[in-house]
């Protein structure tokens, strides 16, 4: 929601574009750290309690962000927001694994892409419109209210999906052994890296598109938010298409198709930006690059979590940590080329798209590790 305000935020706080982009990096790092903690805790305590604590932290971070007098405190507030938001990311995936398996799990992950896709559709559009009558601080006030709404909703309406008899103690030694076993499962690691590297390409777009499209191509905050929303529609449509195809086409095939689309589209975006072609020549392959997330993420997540029902929280946490840790690398790469050019963003997206396709071979070429019993 605050992406359209990034340029204004830098001017208001007397910070460079690269420094302002650290508010995104801090959020990504906070998400990675928070998921490492929230995943095992949700395996031990159930899903509800860690989620409630996480939402309370998110609300607190949003309040601090809204009143931050300088960029340093704003970066810290974004990190606090992320520590809370991490619980939602981990627990949503783990709860799906608690309740579903096999094709049904993949279909549900595809359904979640509808929810996840609506966020990039609605949030920047709302943020762009909010900027017509308020500052970037008003955006964080709205996020505070949204966090309070989620906190109340979870407290009053969310049932506990993980029964007590299926919980595991969150002892440090056991947690470390679980993470070690997950990292030793080369199939899990291959699927997780495929998703994570593509997510890094997506994060390069998220962190760099406001500067690239508004700076290099002169889009207004409102028009930029509409372009950003259109790409969100692409994620939704690809996710719903995946939900219809899964069961008739193997998940691995759908995953590979999404990764090939991302690699080709990312490369075409880079070519168009490097040659300074007109805006449509950039936006069309950019749409396909972003939309490929709707094919890749449901299948990669389902295949990665399929064999780990008894440690779904930890597996979900590791999957998320890899996504956001690698995604954090994208932001400084996007800022290397300076202002007024889309080439660094496009190059970063293309590079991570190709790497994601290469990483998928790790999962395809190895025999799956020993599987946990299905729940």
C-alpha cells in the first residue's frame, strides 16, 4: 500500500532512494527472522496463539511507522511490522498442510493465490488514492486499522487447526534437528529454492517498479498503482488456472511451465529496458513475468510441504525464510543503477528467473528423501 509513496517519503525524510528502499529490506529481513521463530512455536503451541501475538506486533509496528520522525526509526518500525506479519505467512501455509494433502492441498494453495493476488491489486491502488488527500503517514494509519481488524477477527472467529495430540515440543535441539533434516531433503530444498529465487525476482519488481516506472517512464503515483494492480490480476488469473489444471496435469509439469515463462519473460523485459523501447514493450513481458508467480508458488509450496505433515510449521517457516532471505538480496541489486532507469530492475528479475528454472532441476533429478507419515 505504501509503494506509490516511496519517492515522496524520501523527499519528506531527506533520504536517498536507496535508503528508502531499506524500509523494504528491513521488512524482508524481519519476515525471515520472524518465520524461523513462529514456525516451530506454532508446531508446539498450535496455530492461534502465535498468530495473535504476531498480529499484535504488526499493529505496534504500524503505529510507530506512522509517527516516525526520521528514516532510521521508520526502518526499525518496518522490521517490527515484519516480525509480526511473519506469523501470518507461516501459519497460513502450515494450516493448509494441517487440513489437506496431495492434489487437494495444491488446489487450496491455488485458491490462496486469489487472496495473495488481491493484495497487489488493491493495496497500491488504495495507496495511490490515499496519497491524493493524505501523506505516507496516513497510509500507515490505515495499515494500523487493518491490523486491528485482523487481530479481532482471528481472536473471535479462527478455529484451531492443529489438535493438541499432533503438536511437538519446541526445544532448541529438536528444532535445529528438524531444520537440518529439511535442509538435507534435496527435493524439499529444490522446490524451496525454485520458489525463493522466483520470489526474489518478484521482490525486485516490488522494490524497484515505483522508481523505474515513475522515474524512467514518468507514470504518476495513481497510474503506477493501476499498472501494479494489473500485474496482480495476472497472478490471480494464473493461480486460478493452476487450480483448474492441477489433477489433470502433474504439479511438476505446471511448476516447470511457470518457471520457463518467468525466465523468458524476464529476459524480454531486460531487452526492452536496455534498448529503451516504448513502455508497452516493457509492460507486456513484465506482466507475464509477474503472473508466473501464480503458477510457480502453489505447486512449489505443495511439493515442498507434501512430505512434512508432522513438522508443517517448521517446513513452512524454512520455505518462507528462504523466500525472504533471498528476496532481501534483490533490493540493493535494483538500486545499483541509480535513478531514472528500469535496467537494474529488469536485469535482477531476469537473473533470478533463470536461476529459479535452474534450481528446479535439483528437485527433478534427485530421489525424494524419506517421507514422513501422512496425517
